[in-house]
């Protein structure tokens, strides 16, 4: 799998309540998107990224990190071939991301994603 971005998914109770810490204090001034249950904030140069998550809208569990790849289909097949637990099957989400969740051998759940565009 070719990975081009990995970002933490931080659990928060309320995105709006948490937002000012990450934007004002840490300086992550760009709100890349906000779906109400997940929002991504980045630094002006795009080098620092964090996602705040209250509860994943379409998965049975929350993921610890999001891993962006250029070929999610191949990553899904590889994860299955290796016998890793698929927590959420491969699907295209309403917000334009094709993704699946896989559990690493240490128990960490990862969101493996590819933007549809």
C-alpha cells in the first residue's frame, strides 16, 4: 500500500467546545471540513493535521488514525489476504470517501481511506 498521509483521530465530546484549543492555541487555523461528528484542522502550511471525532457516523467503533492511500481497493484485498480483522467493510461514504476499518495485531483500529475525487 502507498500511504501519503496519516493523521490522528482524537476523541472529543464536543467538536465546537474543543475547536478553540486546536485552532487558537495550537494554530491549526484551516478547518478542512466539519461534518458535525468529525472535523479536520490543519496548520497554514498543511504539515500539521488533526481530526476531532465525537463518534464515527457509519462504523461500529472509532478509529485511532486515518491512513490515506491512493488505492484503497488493493489495501483492502491485502488486509484480507493477511488475515487482519476487518472491523468495517469497504464502502463508499455519503461524504465522498471510500474506506474500511482494519484492526492491527496490537488492537489499534485504523481507518484506511481514499477520496473519491
